[in-house]
């Protein structure tokens, strides 16, 4: 394989007009629509759907059975667990379809955020940098940076570094993770990476 090429399983459908970066792998029965933009070094598992106009950054991992609908933006190094769900219309009706881009609200998943298996992210939500959504959670509001949310509806239960270490601010407002990066807690909803 050329270093500049992507690879796709023979059962995958890649429509004309899709842009796919180098070293990206697309697995069985996945479908990338025209106008979709996928970065370099990504992995799209089995039965992944990417709608027209979707933007996916570099190093993104999308596990099996995930649909990335119009209005969803995935920044670099986002993780989407198996069978997690993005919605893209607040008031869907079969008789009165919402089928123009004006009907879709934007869901933005920022750099390094992770979404666990079978979680649901309601449309119009922002998952900030390094946010972590537990498996099975239903996200109905924005998730602050480096915050762990769980439950139905999802509520904050702690903090996590970009590398996946739990951050414990019990004794100090500044914590260093196992990789040497330092985080500061300014408030319950404002965690910042300092280094």
C-alpha cells in the first residue's frame, strides 16, 4: 500500500466526491457519501455510515455500527465506541421530513473526546476537548473539557486527562498525569491542560 493511499474493504462503498486521507482504513459494509471529508490515519469499523458534507479529523477511530450524520463534526483523535448514536434533528417527523441542511443542528466533538459504546449524543451538543462519555450514557447538554459524564441523562462524575488517567483534584487544584501533563481545575466546569 502506498503511504499516501487509504484502504477500503471490497464491500465498502466510497462515493465519488468523498475525500479520504492517507493511511485511513475503511472496513466491511461501510459507506462514505459524496462530499464527506475524512482525515489521515482514521479507522472506520464495520457498517459505519458517513453522510454527505461530514468532516472527520485525523486519527479518528469510529467503531462498528456508527452513523455520522450531516451536522456532526469530529475533530482530531476522537473515539466513537461501537453502536453509539448521534442524532441530527431535534424534532423528527416522518410525515414532515427535515431534509435540508437548515434543519440540522451542529454537534461538535472536539479533539481527543471519547464516546463509549451504545451512548447517545443528542443533536446540538458540544463535547469539549478530552471529554469522556461513559458507555450507555445519554448526552443532552454540552460536556466540558476533560470531564467524565455517565448515566441517563448524562451527569459529570469526575475528570480524565487526555491520556486516559483519572484526575483527582481533592487535595490540589493542579494535578499531573502519568505522562507528565499538568491540569488545573478552575471550577467544576473549567479544567485546563497547562502542559
